[in-house]
């Protein structure tokens, strides 16, 4: 038995607003469920994020730092792509980091911090086992 992939699930105030935000970042929407939508899935490449409508008026629970960390093959090029969008500007590049990546963050409309990082020690194929212990 193998694990195949994962999907982060983010609680949001407005699924439609969040879908529009992630579509601007190049994610494709798999559609929404409900009218207005209560749940949607967006995907860019092999990265999938679910957007789940908050059921209460309580503050959206946020992670201490990153809600999602997405590995990419060229973080600098992606940051330049995002800088041309009419969104909150992505953070400055952080590099090199003690964890072996260069990365930057984008904050979505609900305050979730999404990191896009490039490993300085990429491993062939899926998984990180060969990369552990480097740094």
C-alpha cells in the first residue's frame, strides 16, 4: 500500500472569493458544491487545496506560520509571476534557509500563509527520504 498524495483543507469565509484568489495564482477550480458554494477544490499541477466554508462567525483558525508549503522547481520565477498579479504582494524571497529551501509566502484573503519553496537539495522522484539529514 502506498500513499498517493494529500490535500490541505483550509477554512474560509467565502469559498467563491477564495477560489478566485487561487485561480489568480494559476490553480484550476474543480467546481464548488452548494449554492452559494460551501466547499471547493483547486489544483495546480499535483498540488490540491480544498476550501471549506466556515460554519460559524468565529475567527478563522490560522496555523502558527504556514498553512501549506508547496514545493516548486523555480521559486524565483514563480515569485516574479505572482508579482505581476493584482494581489497582495508576495513576501520577499528567503534564501538560503536552514531547512535547505529558498521560498516566499503569499497570504490568502482569510489570512492563511501559503509558502512556495524550492529545495536546494532536490531528490529524484517522490518523497524526501534521500533528502533527510542534509542541510
